[in-house]
């Protein structure tokens, strides 16, 4: 809910495929009329993703008066626009109501619940985080049809086994 409140003029999309492959990029764009910051990386906007996990990200600071920077931002925004087309069962614009559904169905967990889960998996658990655990999913949430479906998609064309092929030099 904090992210929704922090971005009143922004858009947040939730994309999920219940199939065997995961669409998992995190791309954040913060811009004004003169500048933009584009962050692409592996970290989620969670305590783990921001503070405790080993994550990798790349930040591009753009001056939109520079034609190359403006073109780069246009490409990033066009890609995000293509990815964020609402589609039943796959991609939804995040609203407070959808967030409530995601929490009730167990697809989104609060930081306190994640810390409690981690504590049960850690041999020497850290001190518990203050705050109540989220409520169990309600009977109506458990009886509701699933929000997300499985869609057949191909494997990443650049991936070979557990390694990535060298990308072409001309994109």
C-alpha cells in the first residue's frame, strides 16, 4: 500500500504467469521534464530486495535535453508500455482492491509474515520483527477463482542450459 500511496501519478502493474517460466524483470522509471532515472535489476521492493539479499541493478541517469538520453528513455517506456497491457489472468493494473485480493489469496505477503517464514527456515533465526502477522485468507478469498492463469511461453532465446549465450553486438 505504501508504494501505491508514494506514486499517486504513477502506474504499477502486476504480471504473473502460473506456467513454468517466470517473467521477472524489475524496471523502475522516475522522471521529470528535464531528467529521468531508469533502474533495472533483480531486487523486489521488499526489505529483502532492498536491504538484505544479494541483488544486482543498473541505474541510468538521463538528461532529457541530450537526444541519445531522450531516445533511450523512449525505448524503455515503449518496452514497459508493451509489457503492461492489462490482460485477464496475466497482467493487472495495481489498485488497493487488487492488493487486498493478492494479500487475501496469499500471493502477496507482508514484511512481518516474510520475516516469520524466514525465521522458521533459518537455523539461527534473527530476532523477530515487531508487528502482527497478516490474517489467514478468508473463506471467500479461498473460494474465489484464481486471479492468475498459466500461459505457455517459450524459453528465453538467449539461455542455453544454466548459462546465457553471448548477446549479439548489434541489437
